[in-house]
C-alpha cells in the first residue's frame, strides 16, 4: 500500500513540477547588512545560530524568506552556503535553513540520509509541490530551539520537491521517510514556521 501511494504521488506530480516562483531578481542577492554578516567570519568559521529563546532572534526566525535569482558564480552566495555547511556540520545537525543564521533567503542544507554515503546537499528556492496523504510520526529537534525535542504526527511520508541546485538548474524529485521530514522541517523555516507549531 505504501509503495502504491508513493507511485500515485510521483505520477500526479511529474507533470506539475513547473517553474519556481521568483520574488527577488535584483543583481545583488544579499542586502548590504546580509553581506556584512556573511563576510564577518572566515569561510571555515561557523555562523551564530539564532535561538527562539532570544526575542530579537525569534522575530527573524518567524519572518518569511525571499526567493532569489540563482547566480552560480556569485562569490558571496558561494561563500555563504559554504559557511552554512560548516555551521551545520559543527552543530551535528541534519539540516539548516538560511534564516537560522540570520539570512532571509530561501536556502537550505539537508543531509540526504536516503542516499549512499549520506551526503549534505544545498537547495535554492525549494518548494514542496505535493505531499503524500500518508503521514509519519517523527521525533524532531531544532538547532534554533535549544535542549528540546518533540514528536510531530503530521509530517508527510513522501514529498515532491522542486528546487534549484548550485548551478542554477531547475530540478524536481520525490523524497521519502525521514529525509522527507527533514525537507519539510527546513522548508518550514523558510516560511517562519517552527516544528513546535505542529
């Protein structure tokens, strides 16, 4: 039954991958203050992770992030995503979203636990196009919510995700199981939603 539902999800979404919405097409992806934050440390230096327990951090974490036009050769963008990865790996998490380090852009890193060698991958402007009706119970934590874990009941077992990669190529794929929950968790961050809202 599980495989049948996934096949139905895949068939219904193959036609509907579509293009991603673009809300910011300026030449500069980042504002001056965002550039200053990104470049305030070495590329190998983790960024500060915002905490919901800090009022000023909480305001940023609750704001929606902007889509942007991917420029593969943008040096600040590449510097930023590399620092995001260092931050994620330093924290020993499985995913991170740009708002968690104070940058309101639609960028996430996800550890692909569903792939060989469980690589970390970056996604620009990710959108979930379809959710499976089948749900899963997931034990979740968050880098921005210190010392707390909880169980969500409403995460879709499979999601069909559209995004752009580091080269700016438009891609779509279906993701299942716990990795699908990671995508849902991180994309929620881009919309100002925390897992405790579930």
